């Protein structure tokens, strides 16, 4: 719907200045695309003034400039605390230009001055070697979202306003972006917004009609159908449609005032009464031509209002030299001589349209979240320690133990929320249910009597079955200065592979920008992992997220596979305190043996890797064999295999190593956590055979250790075998079980002779017995289910 108006919102002078500011933003945007010199066209434009390689996009830019100038007006008129998220993929010139006009860019980058020389620098750096990208990148002040990969703008916007009651996020959504799965789902984020404790999101759906070479779906449906769709998603849409600048400025101003009034009315009512009933939040549908105000026709082809304006609408090079005059005419159509003074500064009367100080969208501290970051209030994780009288003497469920720790983290950071748990309806499934003793799920839709843990303001966001939304919400939450944890089934965290990549790239760039303050790390907890899918089967078995993560920059990613609950507590305490990392923690939820006391766990996790002396018997000489493990299930099987070896081959010297920090395996020259070669050799030896049980794909370990001296590492891990079967049979199918490990060890020790031959035969017999037993009884052999460390081997006491 359109808001009715009788009295114009903009008087004649305000309309004139608003349009002039918009022209200035458009002029600066075109200059960034094309110009190498002569930024104010104070001499005739020649090919020498044009960049030799013109790279960038124009189609979305004038619409975003239009939006920005109008947001500036309502920020000043209503004293709003607002940031801008640019969803369209290539709108960088718009945001760079507007932050320059408001003065923020020059404050952050003093070399880009507010004069003609500064304009020249601003223009040259855009999509130029050594300069800035065509996206709204980390280098852009005021940005928490890079529109390179489409679909996450609205999710980031909601994450930003959770627990930020004074903040409004204006989220510009491209109509191409609106076709992505994550964005199509994100419309429903309004069912999770508490008008009392949260801020507000103002979506602005920018219908300019085209993608790269195709029309967009939402621009080609009838207006009433689009309105019904948005109404059905719980929004109140206001339409701003047209191409006449004066009429569009007036309509946009009126609609924005109406949207701000709606937001304030809803928030005031909820905060006064304490009743958080979900309103139909306002949004804006802006329908304007793609490439608005740009060239209408080039070489006989229509440009403005067509897909041809998506990228560079006018090719200007030595083969198209006649286009120089057309470029000059286009740029002069904005009448730069009416916009900038003799020194190249925006005229004072126009500069005054921008907000001041931190109210400028480019300078708002919420868009540089590290400025607002407060340390978490952390409980003592040792208070949740599992009592381990001796290694493997008891079983426990690691994520249940962790859940009690997270409950305390939530409780200590509730007023206001500074920490949230995110996940796609898997908090209970991953056995983190203890958090609901301290908080509830946030939910602002209908509640039935049979529902559990739902309220308008809660510390857990897991009521939407969308990994994309949970990840996007968390990223927005972190980028605006808070802390959080994403828990997911290991197999389905792969859904957000590309989101992780984009966040890791963002962190990589921000580390190179001194003005970007560190933010809390993105923490993943991967539970219900590949070795614990007894009833789900093959579809739920995929540890490949680890392979994906370790491809990113070494100073960004960390991967931890704690072998038991005490190690998990120590690792998670460390991760929640960290800054500017992506931490991936893999933990099990099934009952497994507990190996280390809390003191031993802290020491082990601090080192990240180490010899378990209590499981080894090579203290008085060189080992014959190294048995190594990384991950809870591989650790169990490696220790069981070690027990068999020591029982049957009492003279065999075995060293047992456990890895918590996966990146310790990589060379120190490649990762800051990596071991130097001398330390690696002191653990794994230079030439002894190593049988390595790994949680994920064996090839990942080989990638990490390829530079090491010892070439005798034989890795057992997930081999893409699986089905609905018993826990131990999953290990058998992938040859990670104790019997296969023992056979491999024997194969690497030819000096064993007939002793080894008979032991291998015994292991083959065990595998046959295992298969016959599970086929008949549907569960694992009693000796597997009831096995304890020390039943056969006689380890040394715990240090």
C-alpha cells in the first residue's frame, strides 16, 4: 500500500537539496567506475582520463544512492540510530560515495581528502589494483555485510538488532537477491523479533527489474500478488514506484516517515505495556529503473531500465573512443558545477543534509562491532568437571556436560543478552537442553499449550529449521559486538559452507584494517557427528566441513576435536573468550569413556597435542609403534587397539598420542598453531610406523602433514561408508575399528613374525563374530559395549 498524503513532506527547498545530494552521489558513483583523472571535468574529458580497465556495476547504484539520501533525512528528522545493509551484489560505488559525502571515508582514510585531489584518489582506487573492491566490503565504513554472495542481508540485519533495542537496520534487498533460498526464508525472521528488547529491521526491496541478463521474478508478478506475498510473510509493504525524480523523492520521504512512525508506535506500545505482540512491521518496495539516470541508449541498444545496465553500461576504451563524449555528457547531466565548490568540496548547504558524528551510517559504531564489544562474564568451567577416577573408568555424554556450562554462560550474560545460542532446532537433539534452565527460545508467533521453552525474549534462537538463518543471525550478532555459539549436526553444517567462507574472508580483510576493531569469534559446535548416526544412516554422515575450514587463512581458522567432556569444557571456554577467529569444535553426545581429569585436560588442551603416558609403555626406550588419535570415537578405538596390542604382544613398545588441536599437525610455517619439525619428530618419531585414527576423511591428515619427515603415517578415518547400523559397525565399515587398526599395526611390524600372523587371524575372527552377532541381535558384541581401558592391558597410573 501507499501512505496517503495531502501536505507534501518535502517543501520546495528540501526537494531541491535532496535531489542535488542524490545527483552528487550518482556523479561520484560514475566517477568511481570510470575516471582515472579529471574528477570534476574541469577540462574536456579524454581517453587518458579514463581507467584502462573499467570494472564494476552500475544498475543497482542509483537506487541505493536514492535510498541513502532519504535515510539520511529521516535519521536527522527523527534522531535515529540506524545502519545500512546493502544486499545487492555490486553496489559498492554507492556506499563508498555516500560515506565519502558524509565525511566518514575521509576520517577513516585521511589520504582521501574532501577536495579535488581526494576525489581523484577516491575514483582511482575503485576496482583498481591496490585499491578497493566493487562490493560493499570490510573496507567500507558502516558495512557489516559484503554483497559478493547474495542472500544473507536480511539475516544479518535481524542478527544486528537482536538485543539492540535502539537500533534500526535499513536492509536493502536486491530483487535478484530475493530469489535466493536464504533470503526467501529470511522474510520470516520477523517471527523472532521482540519489540521490547530488540531493535527493528526496515527491509527495502529494490525492484529494478533485472539480474545479469534476465528479469527478476518479483518484478514480473502483479503488484497485488507481490503485496499478498509480503502480507502473508507478516509485513506491511509501502510502495514507492516510478522514475520521475521529484515525484519519487516526495513519495519516498512520505513513506519513510510513515515507516518510522509505525516502528516507533509498535515499540512504544510494547515497551509501555510489556506485551510483545508481533505487529505487521513496515517495509518498503522501491520500484525504479535499473541504471536510473544513466545512458538511455548506447549504440542503438536500450540501456536504462534493462538488463544491459547491470554492469558497466558504457564501454569506453580505444576501440570505443566515441563513447568518451557520451560518458562526459552523462556525467555532466548531474551538473557537478552546482554540487562542488572551487576546491572540489560538496557545497555546505548540501553537506548539511547528512547526519553528524555517530549518527552517520558510515560512522555508526554498530557497524564496527568491536567498538561495542564487552567481554563475556564467564563461569568457571572447572565447576562442571567430570570426576575421572582413572582413564576410561566411567562413561559420560560430552554435550550434556557442556550444556550445563553453556547454561551458566547464558545466565551470567542475560541483562542484557550478550550471548546467544543459535542452531536449526537441534539444541535439544544435541543434548544442550540445560540451557533452557536459564533461558527460553525466542519466538513471537502463536504459542500452543503443548509447546516448550517459547517466549518473546529468549537467549536461544533455534526455532527455525534453517541453517542459513541461524548462521546469518549469529554473524549479524557478532558483527555488531556480541557473542554466540552455533550448534549443528555435523553433516548439515555443510549447508552454510559458503557463509562460513564469506565470514572467514571478512575476518581476513578486517585484520588488515586497523580501524576495524576485533569482534568475538564465530564458534561452531558440531555434534550428532559422523560416528553417532545409528538411526539416521548415510545421509547424516559427512565430516567434510573440516576439510573446507582448513582451506582458509591460517590466522583465521581453528579446529578442535576434544576426546572427552573435560577437554570439551576447556576448549569451549577458550573459544568463547577468543576474538576474530572461526573456531570449529567437534563433540559427541553419546556416552563414551572419559579419559582425563580436569587438571590433565587443561594441560592437554593447552598444548593441543601430547603423549598420553598412562597409555604408553615406551618410557624406557624407543617405541616400536606410535598409535595416534584425533576425535572422541577414534580415541576410543585407538586405545582399544593399543590394549589388544599390549595384551597380545607384551614386549611391543607403543606410544599413544592424542590430538585436540588439529592444526598442530600442520607445519609451523603454515599455521601459527603448527608444531615445528623438531617437536613433531619428538612426538611421532622420524621413522617409526604411526597408526592414526582420525575423525574425518583420512586425506585431510595427509594434507596437513605432507611436509613432515616421517612418511610412515597410516591414517584411518571416514571412507564414505555407512548405513543404518550399530555404532561399532560404522567404525568397522570404515576400518576405524580396533580390529582393523591392530591388523594395520601388525602389517607395519614385520619383525613380529608368527606372533603377528596369529594376532591378525584373531582380529579377522573377531570381525566375523561381530558381523554374525549384530545381524542376529541388532546390537554390538558385549565385549565392545562393555569394554574398559585396563581390562586387559596394565597401564601405568595416571600422573
